[in-house]
C-alpha cells in the first residue's frame, strides 16, 4: 500500500485519492509517470524510481499520469486525469498525440525578439485553456528587447485576466518571480516553440544544467533545441517541472472550449450580433466587425480566431471519421473471428 502523504511531493491530490476503491486503497501502489520512452516508462513512488515495459494491453500513457500497480509492480489501471494536453499528431498522421497530464500550471514561453508572435501565443493559450491548467505567459530574453513594455502590453491586451511575466532566463533573480507557481506538490509544464529558452529557464530554476541547451544560431537568435524526451524534474521548492521538446507544429483538435476561452472577447461580442449564426465576415449589425471599426478589436485577432476554428473543425472531423472507420473495422474483425470459430466446430 502506498504512503499517500509522501506522494504529495509527487503531485498527489485528493482528486486522485477519491478515485480509489477500498481494495485499491489497501492493496495497490500508486506511481507517477515521470519519463516517457518508446517501449517503457519511468515511474516514481513514495520510495523509489523504476522502469516498466509498455505493452499493447495498456492504455496510452503520458508523463504526469498516475497509475496503480499491484505488489509485483504490474500495471492495474490509469487514474482519471485532472488536466490533459493533446494535439493532432505532427505531419499527416490521422490521430491525436498526448503531450502531458495532471499539470497545474503551464508556462507558455515566447521570446521577445524577432520571433515574437501573438498568433502563436494564442494557439498555445487555446491548448492550455482546453487542458484545464492555468496559463502563465513567460516572455523570455527580456534583456534582448529594445521595447519590452510594449510587447508585454500586447500580450496583456489579449486578456485582461492573463498573467504575463517578462524574464531573462539566464538570470536567477529575474526568474524568481515565477516561484509562486512552483510550490510544493505543484506540477508546471513548460511549453513553447523551439529556441525560445525553455531549457535555459528550467536550468536556471534548477540552479544547474539539468537540461542541455544548444547554441544560438547567429543569423536568427533561435536556439537549437536539444530536449528530445518529456520528463518531470523535481525542484528544490518541492514542485515538479515538466520540459517538453520544442513543438514546431501545434495542430489543434477537440479544442472548441479552449479556443472559446482564449477569444472570450470575441465570443462575448458575438452575443450582441444581429444574427445568432453570424460568421463575422460581412453580415449587417455584426458587433464584432463594429468593434474592429471602432478600434476596440484588432483584425489580426479576429483572423486568427477564424483560422484556429477552421483548423480545429477540420482536424476534429478527420479524427471522428477515423474513429468511426476503426470502430467498424474492429466489429468486422470480431464478426469474422466468431464466424470462423463456428465453422471450426462443425
């Protein structure tokens, strides 16, 4: 039986404890996935860290998951996730990819140089808002910006409730302002495109060089990101931080609520439009278009809102179609197998 009080340091919360039956409470071992590999996962319990092999009978697991094991360290089941990050798999693969689970806060890192991009920040915000985690936008390389306050203001204008912090990832005093989200038992994910300073930020928070970083290309100030696996790293504060490989492609899927939360200003304005199904293109008495004319809403933001909605709808439709086909194929295989068994018995 696990010592659940000690598991609190790994992020164990009442949300997970309430999912246990009395038998599981007495006889199972709770473990958290702290590293993810192709054929195995690394688990941490209250007393040890070890690897177990993945098998086809297990559900898809991801870093941050909590699972139950028997006394022989054999997999029993995965616990329900409090939060979950997912995206459409990169490239042409018609499936979604899990990124992490049970994250409390997500640092969305964006550098304050030529790579600064509000559209990209909104894309990550939609992902985080859909997951259920708390988003914090961390603007890195503040020492390299000639007008940091202007860039900070641009991000804050996206949402008056959005938390935005500007840091120099190499300066421990600068990044100390993030410690409020790194308290004991909390899990924080660090998200962002390659080269924005995620690994440098984590190194500074750790006070060492746990995560390797690539040198900066002189032509475009972009780091050569070298993190290739997802892992949960313990901090001196007692919190856990999760680094993920730089994601060049974040394709949204099953993300309607995340997009709506990210663009809540547009969603609220939509309620004032003349038509319930207003597309905010050229319809008369459109409150969204009127706010653009008045300079209240930026046309860039509306265009990105439309873009992400189209992308999400397309990816979700493709995945729904694939699931339906997979289900039909599974039924066909099962029916064929049953028929072959009947013929054998004759």
